[in-house]
């Protein structure tokens, strides 16, 4: 096997490099060729021309197998813009939640919607919400209570909560 390697490695490598992209891939093909030849070493005849043609046949088969394997695998996508444009599961889920929430908010009265907007979406305190909406703090609390209750009922009607 050592004699086979030293005598035919360079010729096989130059043959294979014509058909593959990288030198590493060419080395892999030559290595696989010699490995397959070693597995069937008892079939190799000592005639020099027969050995070389036999190795070229094995190399061609390895190249064909490699090419077929590449065709079965999907081509990797390296376009950063295209990857950024693909919605992630979180984006889709957030969009669906936003749609459901806005549909439920549409079912509230304007006064209740304003209180929910101020308290939950803008993060204002009860005192800040009362000042902004020009209503007493107790009214903000009661509207928030009833608005949340109405939202819960709207979500149940929509099939979101059970």
C-alpha cells in the first residue's frame, strides 16, 4: 500500500484537482480513493498500467458520489439581507399577539381604551394617567379594573382565553 501511495498519489491529486473546488476536497477524494483501493487490494493486478487506470476509475466514482451527495444537500444561504428578511418565530408570534390585542382593544369604550393605553402601553402611573386624562385617580383605578375585565371577556369571545 505504501508503494501504491508513493507512486500514484501525485498523479491522482492532479487528476482530481481538475474536478473539485478546494485543495482540501481534492485531498479527501484522493484519500478516499486510496482507502477504497486498499480495501480491495487483492483485486489489484501488479501491472502498472492496470493499477493506475483502476485508481482513476475509483477516483471518478468517488467524485461522482461526492457530486451526488452535494446535489442532495441544500445550498447554504449566505445573503445577510435575505436572512434578515425571513421572519423568525418570535416576529410572527408578536405580530399575531399585536393583532389579537388590537382587535380586543377595539371592543372597549374609548374611556377604557385610554386608561389601558396610558397604564399598560405607556407605563404611566395612576397619578400620571389621572393628570394626563384629567380625571380623578379613583376613576383611573375603576376604569382600569373594568377595562381589564372587559378585555378578558373579549379574549374569551375570541377564543384566546378559556
